[in-house]
């Protein structure tokens, strides 16, 4: 323990235990601390002879250095609007504004309105509790950086250098609240993109990602279908895969996941026999053949034949490629779930990494001939004279306009441009009232700091004055 910045306070007889040693220490950077022994009658629990109960009295002086800045603000939602309106209605506005300049009248109006707000609207203290006052700018930046990194850590589940794509369990995909969901992690060195399928299928826990490997692309899908799911759920999943295959020009395709189809004997595609050995009349096989019939149409084959300890194959791997190999994984990332042994799936992809350089031409302003840029050529006239350039621009712009009948008869508008005043326009009370009633009370206030809730609740005053 380092005590260089503290003072040891009040080492009295209360510190002497039965073994005659100081078991408790009180460290402080102030001399206004007093330590005493607790009376036996005031003990909360049975006293440990090696650790006598003590009372620590300290005097703290509040420093303004650590005070939280508080700002007073109006709480318009708890305002006495009836009292405010009554106060404003007692003012004879016609007499008040008589013979006043418009700017003076507006300032007078706001002075009275602000006085009424201050009288009938309560104030509340708003404390900025996001950071303590002693936080420096650098410390705030570090805190924000930590939050961003922690958010990224949570999104990527602590797996660095991988892009995470996930479909978490929700009320649309399962009645269970915990567990579930599927996830695909793609190494960041390979460009990848999530394929959104929730627009037409949101009831299946599935996620699909397109991965670019050199000049080729691979479509990878992961799915989880709960036990005893309906045929409709399997059909939705199959329809999604059919849509992706038909609408995406992908190279190889691998669809994997827990289909929960126990009791089915899957056969190797090179054995010369059908995919599986089961009767179409069984309840489980109806869901199985929904998948088989759909994926057979897409030229898919099931490649996982590794059984779990219960002699079932629940996790299936489908692909239209003939080079897929599925084996047990020797180094699983998470603890093994007995019904679902960890699998390692190999898919060789022939990639041509001979990329051609694409040249992009960009202007080189450093070597620009600015003398030539200052010249203008229009209508066979080339000049660098500034006045002539302005005339050529004017000639060009005038050529794109046509005579307008309205411009040729501008005197028919009967507009006195020298007498445009606010008093020449008429705004009815109903116009003002309709606009005030359309205000949203929850919107923020304008530049005059008058909130919409105040304007909307005092329409009788504003509309008629």
C-alpha cells in the first residue's frame, strides 16, 4: 500500500486488537477526520475481536470545482395557461399599440409576453449529468471511443477481424424468449454483403450472405427451424432459397443449418440411391420431402452424414457443388451440444487473382495552363479580356431566353413597387386561427423561444390581436 499522498489518522487504543496489531487503517488527505470506537450497545452485528467496530467522522467542504452546472428552464407542460391567458386578456392591446411603429409594437408585445411566461410558467432545473465538470475534452473523447469500441465488440461478439451477420430470435420466429437465432461470421479480408430477406419472409430464423472470393461469389445461408414445425414454415424457407437462387447470379451456394428432421436416413449422392430412405406417409417425412422436392429442383445435394449420439442427423448441408466435404471439427469455437456435433465444411473455390489495373483519369490542376483557361471562345470570338468575356456570357445567356408575353405587358400587373407594406395585405383572423390550431404541441420552440403548446392554448388571444 502506498501512503505517500495520505495521512494516517487517529491511531488510538481502538486500533489495538487482542493480538496487539493495527488491523484497520483509515487514510485521508485531510486533518478533519476523527476515529473512535463504537460502544457495545450500538453494535449492529457481533464484534470480531480482530476487527473492532469504529466510527469515522469526517468534515467535507463542498467545492465549487466539482459542482454540477444546473440550468433553469421553463416547464410549459405544467404551466398555468388559464392564468397566463387571463393576464394577457386584461391588457388593452389596441390602446397599447396605438400610434406605435411596427418594430416598437413587436418588441412591446414580446416584453409583455415574456413577463407573463415568467409569472405563470414554473421553472425546473436541468442538470447536465453526461459528464462530470472535471472531465477534460480528451477524457470525453476517450470515453466516447470506448463506447464505440464496446458497441462494436458486442456486435461482433468479441470475434476480431470478422464481419458478423445475424438473425436473432424474436416473437415472429419463435414463441421462446431465450436462445435461438443464427449467425454467419465472414473474415474481413473477403468482401461480403447481407442479403435481406425479411421483406417477404420474417417468420424463419435464417440469414444469407454473399461473399466475394476473387472474381467469384459464394452464397452462404444459415437456418434454424424448431422441432415439430409446420410444413408452412419449411415451405417459406424453401421459397426464400428458390428466390435467392433465381435472383442472384452467384457461383457456389451452401445452405446449412438445424432442420430438425430426425429419423431420416440420408444417403450419399454418389451411392446411386435417393437422398433419403423414409416413407412419405410419416409425419416427419412430410416436412423432409418439402425440403427435398424444392432443393432437388435447384440441383442441391445434402452432404452431412455425421450422426449425433442419438443416431440422428439434424444439421444439414445443402449445395449444388459436387466438391463439398463435411467432417467433424477438431477445434470447435464453443462448447459442443451433443445433438449438434461441430462440423467443418470445405468448399474449394477456383479463383483467378490476376486483377487488371483500372486506370482512372483525373484532372491534373498542378500542371494546368491557366493562361489558356482565362481565354473564352464563343461564336468564333476568342478573347482573354475580362470585359469581353462578360459580354460573351451575357450574349450566351440572353440566347436561351424567349420573349414572354407577361414581361412585354408588365404594366398590366398594376403593381406599385414603391408602396409594398405589410399594411397593404389583409390577413383574416380565421387564417391565423387555423394555422395556430395546426401546431404540434410537442415540437420545439422557434427563434423567439415561444413554444407551440403556448401558442396553441392561447389561440383566442393571438388570433384576434
